[in-house]
C-alpha cells in the first residue's frame, strides 16, 4: 500500500518551485525598497484583487480573522448585537463576532453543500440581529442570493466570508462581491495564499472601505491624526508582493483544481462514498475536495497509513467547541451540521497534484473496507 512518496493535503513547496524566479524577484524588490508595511505594494495588490473579484475596492489587512473583525467594527456591530453564522466552518467566522463583543447565533447547514441553510437562518432573526455571515465553504458559494434577499427584507448586513472561495462564482458573479462587504484570508494554504498571514475585505461601498482602511491602521486619517481608536491589522508589503505574483496564476491553479476534482469524482463514482456537489449556477473552486462516509475515522487512518495526507474540515461543530459549549449554547441543536461533522473527509487538493497521485488516493479510498 505504501508505494510511492507521501502525498500531503496541500503542497506549498511544489507551488513555490513552479514560480520561484518571479517570487524571488518580488521579494528582493521589497527588500531593496525597504518599505515594509502598506505602501505601493499593498495598494497595487488591492487594486488588482478588487478588479479580480469585481468590486470597486479592496483593503489589505493582516489576516482573514482581522478582515472579519474590521468588517464587523466598520458596520458598527458590537456588544448587545447578534450575528448569525454557520457552525460548520473554521472557528474564525464566529470568533470574530465574539471578539467584537457581539454574540454569534449558529444556523444549521443545508445537506447538499453544507453551507448555511437560508430558511434556518431566517428563523433565527430577532430584534437584536444585525448581520448574517455565510461562508463559501470548501470553495463553493453559499446560497448568497437568497441570503442577500433575507438580509434586505430584515434590514440586516450581509458579510460574506469568502476565505475559502477566491475565484468562486455564483451566476457569473465572483464570491467576494455579494452583500455589504466580504472577507478573504490569504493564509498560506488558501487558494490564494501569502507566505505568512494576510487577508482583505472587498466591497462596493467606498465609505465602508474607508472605515476599514482607517480601523486597520490606528484610526489614522493622516500620519499623526487619529479619528478613532483603531488596530494594527495592516497587510505587509512582502505579503502583497507575493500575492500580486500569485494572483496572476490563480485562474490556472483554479482550473487545475477543478480538473482534479472532476478526476476524483469520475474515479470515485460508484464507490461507497458521497461526493461533493457543484450547483448548476456555481463555479466551485475546490479549496477542499470533501467526501462523506459513515466509515470516516477508519478511512482516515487507512489513508494516513498509506502516506496520504487526508484531513477533517471540521470535526467539531462550533456550538460544541469548548469555547462556545459552556457559553449558553448547550441547548443549540443543529441536526445537519451534527450529522456531517463525523462523516466529512478532505482528500489532498492542490493545483500541482498529478494524475498518478490522484490514482493512488482513489485506490486507497476504494480499497478501504470498514
Ligand atoms: C481561514 C479562514 C478564516 C480565517 O483566516 P485567517 O487568515 O486564518 O485568519 C476565516 N474564515 C474561514 C471560513 C476560513 O477558512
């Protein structure tokens, strides 16, 4: 079984090798300029990323978590407010809500894409609700049009967590262009990843973008003038330079991910696992290729023994995490989320994956007998 080199979940080394000269040149340029925080590198990346997403602007920040927190603060959300988020997501989605002093209220997932269930979301709206944060989970757009409509009807803000969905689309519109403001992460393993922490918000509202721009940098309006008390959540020039190089490759990498997903789905058709779905009006960018099986834990162990870096996203729903379970969420029941968490299994996914590797992974999945 252990034939061949280990296959990681994500392979950042092979990606660097493929663009080494461009990256090295960009990094050297920043070192020579010695302008390390914000500045022209960040402004240049913000412009090209906004054009890519299709919004009027983007603001580069220190991480995806910072993007979410700054978006919430810029919308005036804080203590006493409720924000509806999924529980089947990375903890940052809800953590940002808690960090600004508001209360996350967890909506269940819908069974096909495991993104936020719009009907359940709407049933959770109270007079304290201020915003909804859907997540474009695994790289598939959430039900963004329905959620925009619900937000509009109830006078709520919609904050799109597009941290896993660079380049994803719904009805020809790119993820990151829905709602009032969207948040991206450029954590190294994301589809567009920096060489350290970085993130961005995108929006078509210039006043809102300006508020985020001030809040990320000590509420600054000029060097020594501070309109509000802000934070130090700026993007660095090195990350912006790396991201500008990588953005030019993103479409090719996304198409490669989509080919690999197609290959997985073709080869796994008929195997005893549930395959990821892509809606007719969506472009899935396969940040993760997630299958579902009742035999998840045994299959994971079997894949690891075969040198295959499969993973679980996410094993513990947020309302059951110690961080939230003791905090008044004991009564929260989210049946679809709770059913999915023990069944999801992420197979290796990155642009440089080869057909030979996909073949080995599929053979290992199919060979497993619970
Ligand atoms: C990665 C991620 C974040 C957080 O981004 P960081 O850059 O790690 O702070 C937020 N939401 C989702 C859905 C993510 O996957």
